[in-house]
C-alpha cells in the first residue's frame, strides 16, 4: 500500500481512537447524572444533587471535545477518502443525517439541563436529562449502523463497480447492525461505570475519613450498579457478535484466532493451551464444524496481523472486568459494603481505565479486521484514498492537535475531580455500612 494511503488510514485511526472515548462517555454519563438527580428529588439527599451537578459539568466538557473531534472525523472522511464517499454517500447518508439530528438534540437539551436547575420545573429538568441520555444513545446507534453497513453492505444494486438504486432505509437493516449496536453500547456503560467507581474508590482507599463519607460511597455504588449488569451480559453479546462474524466475514474470524489453515474440529489456543473443537463450537455451535482458515484467501486480502493480539486483549480485559463485576455483586449479595472492602477498592482503582482500553482494542479488531476493504468485498481502502500527495503533513499536525487536546481535557477534568473529592463527605457523619452500598 502506498505511503500516503497508510498515512490516511493512520490519521483516520488516530481520530477515531481519540473520538471514541468521548463518544462512549457521552452515551453513559447522562444516564448517571439523571439517576443521581432522580435519587436526590426522591430522597432529598444533597449528595445526589452534588453528584448530578458535578457529572453534568464533566459531561459538558467531554461533549464539547467530542463535538470537535467528531466534526474532524466527518471532514476527514470526505477529504481523505473521497472515492469512498462518492460510492457510499447515497447509501449511508441517511444514518449520518439522523446522527446529526440526534447530536443537535443532545446539545440543545444538555444546555437546558446545565442552566435550568432553578429555571425550569423539576419534571422538565429531569426530562431534559433523559432526552440527553436517549439522544446520545441514538447518535451512537446511527454511526454504528453506518459502520455495520461498511462490513455487510446491502440496499443497492452493483453494476460496473458502482452502487446504483440506493435504498438508505434497506441499508440500515444490514445484518451487522444489531450486534455492533448492542455490543458497543454495553461496552460504553460498562467502561464508564468502572471509571466512575474507580475515581471514587481512590479516596475511599486512601483516606479512612473519606471511606466513611457517604458522597464517595454513593457515587461508587452508582458507578458499579451501572457497570455490573452490562459487564456480565457482555460475554453473551460478544458470543453473538462472533457468530455473526463467522457467518458473514469468515476471513475476519480466521484473523481473530490466527487460524492458518481450514480445518474441522478447529481449536482455540491460549498460550501453550489448546482446546480442541472450541473455535468450531463457538463459531457454529458444533465442535465438529469446519472453520475456514487464512489459507483460503490471497495474502493481499488478509487483514494485518495486529488483529489477533487486539482481539486477545479485548477478550482478556472483558473477562477480567466480568470477574470483577461478579466479585462486587457477590459482596453485595453477602451484604458487605463495597467501600469497606479494601481488596475491591484496590481492584477498582487499578481497573478503572481497562474498559476504555478494551474498547480501543475492539475497534482495532473491527476496523483493521475489515482491511483491505473500505466497503467489504466492493471497494478497497487503497482505491478510496485521495490522490493528493503529502498526507504525512496533516497526519503529523492532527497528532499534535490530539495530544494537545488530550492534555487540556485531562487537566480540566483533573481540576474538576480534585475540586469535588476533597469537599465530599469529610464533614458528613459516617453512614451505616448497610446504607453505603445501596
């Protein structure tokens, strides 16, 4: 592949990897802030109001940066891959347009939520937060539909290498949409929940006074109650996704597992351990089924080798977080307060960013695993790149831009977290242990 094409791919990958963190938080944080406000209005507990206000400010910061990075992605699609847009635009224009409506809805109602605490009725304020949460979810779903179409394109007639008679509504029914949406949304709620729990586990672990403070206990509990169900259901969603990949993209499945040759009773290898027939059973529900190997495709059509370690990383981190969620749930079943378990607190602090790492690895699997195709089986990525030379320059420029944005965003969020944590619960009386994990 020409160097400029590699730089174009690298720039899109960098932009997506940066943007996805803010997209994920934009899906999950509004739900947390609404739950906190509802609890405040039901109980009168001011800690929940403080949580809702604090989380809404963090959501606003991340939404602003996400809006910028998302806009950059939109321009990059057109500027770096004009042939892709010329081909796919009439088909995927619908989900992208709907995503724009969802985005603007989210922005409008986030403004109402931020500035309407004392200006609108309680029901309207809570309602605006619900709209923010739903529109963030819808925005992500429409983008995922477009990506799913790139993996399994439908809704058109192919003639002479061109996509004719486009039907955008049919395109949105691509078979890959269901598992991409459910798998990604569960990952968003899971990863954000663990980050929130990890942030509030830190002062509880560091300081006995903070450990007894109800503010951190309540915030940690809300984060875990968000993370636990989505984390425990994620292995089942991942299994469903894997079966769809086996059915529609067998080459990607072979790349996942590094399966060099076609074979029945295909094994799964984890280090030196090999489980015969396990890959066949996971992919097709039959341990004797034949799984196609990389040897069935020309070398030029195979995805890069990074797909396999990225897949292993995603699965490994997902398994670890599922075990952590099960441990937290077991403590709750045994009526042990979460903030009174030093082991859980240490694990939450150490594991806080792992959900986002798993998401990044998952998108490497999804996007790199589709290569060398921009539109699977129809348009190669190398053929969709702009003919303009010198793409190393914008790649370098945008890399520096994202580094600067990352540093600025982290500094703002760190200042906000530091301002919240010391003020939380120090002067408040220690609650009963049973009340802490509610």
